């Protein structure tokens, strides 16, 4: 029943209510009406509307009852109307307050329920990164050399031509400079010396010997740069580990024994090694180290028959360059070439990683595709 049907805009007399029993009955009806509407109030917005409809100062139900029923009531009924009205007001006000509290605590409860922390849920898993394969191979190589008495030094990636070339026994117009098309830095005209991105880790041989008297046993891991066009085996930036051992009694046997030990530690004890004559300006004699193909066991034949695709049937794979230090190099660092001897090597890390882990394109190292990286956790 809508509130308008209660006759709130008329006087009791106009409604034909003339005795106390009728007054009581009419107020009971209003109260039933209130109780019915009250059931539908569940949230704060409903509650506000409901409160205003019943308690609103200007046109709330209780105001209308006061103005239209109580004030114009006949003197005989006035007291009864007043008593009923007070009872109704007490009921309405208390119920509305009770409902306010219920809605408030309900809202609180549902907020609590929403925000409840479930300690049994699995935590947020933040994946920890892993080391790049190149880093891992650096580490493998460093561990092997450190275990036999080498220490690790690192040097600048921006070098002077003196350390990168001249002191490596590569004078200005030496043809091997052509192999190392170089990135020179653009410098102001006033610069004292040109600067370049080092083309190999060899400059650190010189820097180390300048600082330290023999015996020297160091390896130099690091990045190097050449003006190469990218393809499956070339990149303008790649990685090397340089090695240098100089002392008063180092022989060719120490040299080959050390390298052989390293290669077997790195690829496994069953590989064989060999060296072929080669040329580097800073070593004499110079060699190129080969390893028996780790993929076909040095047979040249693939497991399922046919030619091994890695060594192309050659059974050997070229690993890196090395040699006995050219006595001319000692002249640049004030070592007495008559008293000392030593060996050096320059290992290409990317190539070693590709060989050991069966990777056929150097570019994947630098593309940062997680599908590749995740294969080497
Ligand atoms: N520096 C050479 C290069 O980058 C590699 C190398 C060869 C380093 C023989 C050496 C060495 O120390 O003895 O191609």
C-alpha cells in the first residue's frame, strides 16, 4: 500500500475517525505500513530515502501526522492521538537506528571479507633471472684456469692504438690491421691520441706486464669489437678470454700441456687436441688449436650415418689461436727477452659456447629471446 493511501493529507475528522478505538486502529495500520516498507531497506541508499520519507522535517510521514491528524484533532481525541503518535515515533526512530547500525556493520563485514588475507594462497612468484649462456661459459673457463694458478684481470674496452696494436708488435702499416677493421672514436682535434674500441683482449697483456714483474699468469675475460657484418658466425661485438703466462722457465711443453688440460676440462676427457702452425705478430711460433669434433667423436661421420654437419666431415674443429710470446713483445714492457719466456692464447667465448652447446647462430646470444635463454637456466 502506498503511503498516500494512509490519508495523511486529511484530518481525522475528514477520514471519519471519531473515537479512540478508531484512532488506535488507524495508527496500527500506519505502523504495519512502516514495518512492511522497513523489510525492503538493505543498503545505505535505501536507508536514507526511507529515513527521509518517515522522519523528513517538511513532509515526512510523522510530520504529516502531526500537522494533519494531531493538531486539528478534536479536544476529546487529542490525547489519544498524541499518545499513539509518540508510540509510533518511538517505534519508527528506534527501528531506523537499528537498521542503520545493521547496514553499517554489514558493509564493514563485507569489506573485511573482501580484504581477508588468505595465508594458504600461494605467494607471488617473482622469477629470478638466470645468467646468460655467455656469462656461464666465461665462468666455466675462468674456473678451469683459476684452478691451475691463473688470476683474472680485466681492462678497458676503449683503448689506444698503442696498446691495441703497436705494443702488440703490430706497427702502423702492418697488414694484420686490415683484419681488424676497427671502430675509432670521434674525438676533438686536440685529443692527444686516437681512441678505439679494443679489437681483442690482448692489450691487457701489455698493461699487465707493465705493472708486474714475472712470473705472470693471468686470464682476461671481456668484450671486443670489430667492424664485422653480422651473420651466423660474426658480430660487431663478441667475447674473448685472453691468457698469458710468462716466467723464467716456461717451455713449449708447458704451453701445450696447459691448453690440452683446459680443452679436456671444458669439452670432456675424450676429446683430442692438435695444433697447426699459424701466424700472429705477437707470438712466435704461433699456432691454431683444434679439438677433435665433440659432436661426432672425431670420426667425421654423424651418429645416424652421413657426414657430421658440425665439422663437415673434417673430424677436427678449429678452436682458437695461441703461441709462445714473441720476444719483441717483451721489449715494450721492459722484460728481459733473454731471461723470460711464455705463452699466450686468445679464446673466442661465443665460438666455444656455440661448439659446446650446439648453437649454430651467434646472433641468438644477442637477441635476448627468452625462449633461447631459458634453455640454459
Ligand atoms: N688476439 C687474437 C685475435 O683476437 C687472438 C690471439 C691469438 C690472442 C694468439 C693471443 C694469441 O694471445 O697468442 O684474433
